[in-house]
């Protein structure tokens, strides 16, 4: 809700409403049938603030990229494709995501990209900072390598080994956008 | 006997003046309201519990001939709202909008600075602003007359929230967020310097 004054003293006073946004890409899961064009187009979405009020409505463009408005502590993004509803809670972190060189940073990016990394860690989303290959992350890294033309494409000689080395870190950063 | 009116959330001088049929300037400049005027400085922003003295109406005598029809018009003073829309600190410039107040809707477009100005009835308490078209539309819920004075903690919180700071936690954390962004000394304390900067950024 915005607190707006009724102005009666000329036009010098005004009230500012700032919305903060984060860019979100809605994409199909990264595997071969979808190729490189994975954006989810034409999905209706709405965004609610932390009180449940709808603050934004729209339809996703071809690349699936939307600017989600964040109000207060968090916003909830609801994707309304047909009768199915996907719901995401979106917070703005004041600090950047963990570095891609750390296990936690690799896990968070794999998770954002839709790979299965289990449910360990404090948030129950598999981001626990425990180094690969002690858990599902090595398997997910292997899938990412298989999905990435720069690693698995024609003429590439990088190892498909499930180890998150320099090339795989670059692929993670590029795909996740952070 | 003058009436002592106690301000509720959502009241301002224009809404109270409209309610009693008195021009707001007369109310604002009335000697009995001098103390309140000095305290709040802005007739648009009052705090619940403030007391406004409503003077008695004065009779006005008009002479007209008896053989013709005469029209007397009740003067109603328009009030307006002026809002600046920003997204991540950039103006939402030249953006088409629809403002729904009461039963009517006003269509327009923000200017190059992201400002929009609209006349509203003095007794309107809420409105819905739909901004943008096409793939993304924003919905703003507006509560008119609810902005509290910047001298109060409520007034500071409201302004910080509208500038996009997270005010769900405590005031001090939100103030620090603002101070960080403004490159001010991090104190988390609301003082005159903070109020001045906040007023400048928010516009009132």
C-alpha cells in the first residue's frame, strides 16, 4: 500500500513510489530436446507482495525473462500456465550469490537451473556447501556438461567428468546469469 | 461554539475543510490552529490525534431582486495527488496509466521524469493505479491522506517503505539501508539530517 498525501499547496510536493525488481528467466529444464531456446513464452504470471496483494500482472515474452517487482521483505511470483500454478518466493539478497568457485555457489546455480541436487542444507534445497563429489552434485554437474555445447559440443575436448572445473564454472555462470 | 476536531488516519486539511464546508486556507490560517500549523508546516500531512479547531460558519448576506431566478454555487476545492514512479531508481517515464478513484477512472501518461498528477475529490480515501501495458502491468494501491508527518516514526517508516526499503523488520535496519544507499554515516538513528535527506528523496 502506498501512503499518498492530498496536495493543496501548489505543485512542489510529490510522493515517490520506488519498486525494486529482479530479472527472472522462466525456462524449460536444460536437456537436449529444448536445445538452446528454452524460454517459456506466453505464460501468465502475477506477483504478490508480502501481504498477499497483487502488485504486478503480465505474460512472459519469448525469452521467458520478466522483471519481478519486490515489495518489502519478499514477493511471491505465481506462474499461471493453464490450471497449473507454480509459486516462487523471491527475496532480494543484499549480498551477492556465493562465488562460483565454492561448492555452495555451484550448488545454488545448479539448483536455479533446475538440476536435482537433493534436499540437504539449512534451506532444504540441497545448497549445503559440502564439496562434490560426496553427493548428487557430481551427477548434476555431469548433466550440465552434457547440456552445454561449449563443453560437449562438436570439436570440444573437455572431459565429461562431473567435476566442476574452470569450464564448468564458466558454463554455470553463463547459464544462471550470476 | 467552534468545534474541536480530532484527526483520524486519512484526514488532512482539505478533507476536513470539505467535510465542514470551509475553505482549507481559512482553516489552516485560523489563529486557533496556529500552533498546529507551526508543528506540521504542511496542511497535507497531519497525524492521528492532532486537533483542528473548526470555526463557526459566518452568515453571508446577499441581496438579489425577487423577480428573477438566482443561482448560488457551492464552491468545492479540488485536491490533487502528485506521484513519482521509479523502478530501481530510474523514472518510469512516458508510461500509460489508469487511475481508478471511486467510480471513475482517469487515463494518462507519466511525464519524462516519471511524474503523474491527478485531481481527486477531497473525500476520496483510496485508489488503484494501473501502470504499463502489454506484457507487464503494475498495480499500486493508494491510500489518500494517510501519509504521516516526517517528524514521527510512522512517517519515516512509510517514506522508507515507499522508496523500496524493507521495513518489515525494525526501523533501525531500514534506516541503515537508506543510509548505505545514500552513503551517509551508518547510525541507524533517525535524526534531522536523515529526515532532510529522506524528504528530498521522497518529495514531501
